[in-house]
């Protein structure tokens, strides 16, 4: 009789099975002030550090959640404005 196990075979399947935890997550935002109010005032996340007006980080358990304002490279147009 073959013994059944709930553990997956590490030699088969996706490479993502080796991931044990997520340590750092980045969310790109359009409105930093609104997102900051949401994460601090609504969710109550403590501010870990503010590296610039375009980059802030929160500690969420053992993880870091970073909010970044995406900036376009000079001379590049977004898909919305390109014709």
C-alpha cells in the first residue's frame, strides 16, 4: 500500500513552489497622498520610512510594503497620448 502525503514533490511542478515567503512588495500608485491616507489612516499601517515624496515604505508583519510613484522617462509618451 502506497503512503499518501500532503507534501508536494519538490522535483516536479512550478519553480514558484520553492517560495517560502514574500519579503518585499511594491505597489505603483498615481495619487501618493490618497494612498498614504488609505494605508495609514484606514488600514493603520505604521510608516517604516519615507525615502522621497515618490517612495514610502510600511512594515506589514514580517514584510515591507512600498508605495512608489511611477515616473515616465523623459521624452516618452504614454500609450494613451500616442497616436
